[in-house]
């Protein structure tokens, strides 16, 4: 499924089979999660994608041929971070997620809305056992970025997750397993999502803009809604943090300094490191994290994106190439 221009529908296409170069691995795609970042790319909110582009960066694939790291038939996960230079100030200081020359899967590099994909084997992960292909796919971005966001909150006892979609439903399980109290913020009146959050262990679920009945230690804002940042600042106690987890967000409106005062912190999360991936994918089966997914065939990619755009999904949408259309 190919994006030719921002704002266009993806079109089905027969492309030549990709050929792996040195250091790359060829994968037969078994599942690819549909991420809100894909939606930002398709809708033109992220403005510099390679075009034409095959989107998709939550890829679970099976290796077609041997490489240095993987044997034929291995199950491999491909994340958003697809390549870094390894020599800039960020890469050499353990912050490869900030590399200025990074190449991103499904943005700079063709991704997993396809039957075959190539990837730099250094940036791939073994997929943990105990997960079907479609249930593993959301771990590779929704899980990884959510986990990095959670770590950047410090050690909160009471944490808010605002925007309870693919990432939040995974990180809710991690936070509950760590003994934290989770407060899930949704759109006002979204009773179904609020009940879903409570079923995963949230102690409160309600309108994110109005906020919970007590002060929080931290809030992760997963929804790409800038207005939620000052709202979250109103809900965190002094010394608390607000972490913005998305790669794109609408403008944050002006707010009075008193909301930030008291050593409150607002920060963003950018991409992931391979260390994040290795740590999280070892942790996931020990909890165990269970992902809520809805499967779509590859040809239904536009439908899956539209459902995500409307907020009409619980958990994560996943494309499965061999599903009947």
C-alpha cells in the first residue's frame, strides 16, 4: 500500500521485491501495526516523508534468508528507528534516538504495509515468544515509545495517561504491574474507553480536560492535542512532570507561568533507542502485557487509518497481509 502524496489515499501496488544490501535482512511481513504516526504522515502533518512511500513501522516479519544476526525463519520485529549514523554527539553518548541523520521506518525508509520489507538488522529485535504476530506488532512502537515515556516520568506513584489508545493500554499494564496507580484521561463522555481502562487496572477513568479527583505525580499525554498540556499541568503536584509522547501535536496554547511554577516539568519524547527496545521486549512477557488488537487485511489499510482518525478503535489496529480482503 503506497502513499503518493500527503492527504491522498494509499493505493495498492505491485512493486519489485526489495533486495537486501549488506547488513540488511529481508523479511516476509506477518503483521504490521497501524500507528498514529502513520496517520500524521498520510495526513501531511509530518511534512518530509520519502514519496512515494510504503508506510508502517510496527513490523513483525519472518526472515527469508540468513543474515549475521538472524537465521531463516526467525521472527523479527522492526521499529520506527531504522538507522543512525553512529558517530554524532548523540549516537556516541547513548542518545541515538536524537541522531540528526536518523532514518525512520515507514517515513524515510519503506515500511511494513507490504508483503516484503528490508531492514537494517542492527535495528531489529527478536520478537518474544507467547505473542501471536498481530499481538506482538503494537509492542514495537506503541509499547516502546510508551515505555520510554513512562521511564522519563521518574518514579510516580500516581500517574495519568491522557489519550487511552494503543500506547496507553499497554503502558497501563506496565504501570499497574509496577504498583503504580493509573488515572486514565479520555474524551468527555467516552464511557466505553473509560470502562476499557478500568478493566486494565486504572483506578479512575474520566474526562482528561477536567482531570482526576486528586493531584498526580506525572501525566503522559498520548493524545496529539496541545490543549491537554496545560490541563495536565493543572493536575500534577509541585515537582511533577508532563511527558508528551507523540511525534506530532497540535499547538500548545499559552498558559500562565503559575501552572509551570513549583518545579513542574514539561518534556517531549523522541523516537527510541535500541536499549529501550531490548529492555521493554524482555519485560513484556514477564508481566505479561496483553495487547488488544483489531486485524485488517493489507488492502484495508485506508479503512484502518480512517478508524484511527475517528477515534473508533480500542487498543491497536494491525494489518495482516495474508488476511482475505
